[in-house]
C-alpha cells in the first residue's frame, strides 16, 4: 500500500511557543472544570438598546462578559491570583487576558484594571489590542501579567469547550454561544437564550466551592446587567 500523500508544514515560532506553554500547563497544572448555564436575554436586550442609542461606541456581548468577569473577580478575589514559586499572589485589580485568534495561532492581550473601566472603554481597548494582535504589533507589557483569562468561541457557534489555563494564572473562563433553549420557569416550559460557560481551575490554588461562588456572582452580573454599564462596581467585601 502506498503511503498517503501529505505536505510537511513546519511549526511557526508562534506555534512553537504555544505548543511549549500548553504542554507545560497540561503536565504541571491539575485542571478541573465547572460549568454553568446563564440566561442572557436581558443582556442581549440591554446591548441592543445601548448600541441603538450609541451607534458610535457599539459594544459586544464579549465586552459585557469581560466587565462581568472583572466585577466577579473583585467580589471573589481568591480567583484573581497567580501561583508563583509555591506562593499565591492575590491581586487588587482585574487584569484580564483575552484570547484572540491570529494568523497561525493565538494572542492574549491584557485588559488592565478592567474592574475600573466602563464597558465602552473595554470595547474600545479590545478593538485596539485585537488590531495590534492581527498585525503582530503587541508589546510585551500588553500581553504579560494577566490575572485571569477569557476565551470566547461563541461567535463560531461553539456551544461549550474546555480551555487550558495560562500559567502562572490559575483560572480561565471558556464562553460558548448564546442560543435559544427550552427551560422551565415557575413550573412551565418556556424558551430562553442560554449561554454555557466552563471555568477551568488550578486545583493547587482554588477549590470547587470558590469556583462555584465566582460563577454564581458572574451569572448574577449577566442576568441583571444594568450595573455593568456603570463605571465601577464596589466589592462586597468593602
């Protein structure tokens, strides 16, 4: 039998870096995942109205998700951490690494102090950083030092997926598509737009109850999204 024809595609420098980091992460981090379905009809309605009222500063669902993550991290700082040299570094600000697909791989620009930024400001910064990422123009200080990561494949129609933690961070949220599904409300079957999120956690630093608390706060943010349009949201611990 003749060997099937194929072509050899060498790994690019970017793909080699991704391969090395993801291999290290899977081999050294005890991953576990927790998932939650979130109703997002109120969020979609709010976004639609906001964009209609502000056509020059349109925001995406992902911009709201970033802001909700930042608020949830402030209310549950045990997730907003890095694990370095057997010590947990807990941070006072939410620096969120946003996974972006680029030619030949991925990039993770960081939205710094996302907890103190409006959704509009986050939207503008994501667009700027994504454009730089596509052109290979990100600086090191724009991709290093995040405290939490977010990967959203919902725009590709993916319902759910597992994401690999980006060390030394200890958590990454994988966001799926928002799709209409039958659910039960007050004992009756109805249709709602649901979005499934999967939170990958490092079991060396974060236990399941802590992760569940984070997702509960995150869900509350998205299901009652009016507060996300405010500039800041105070921590419940203050």
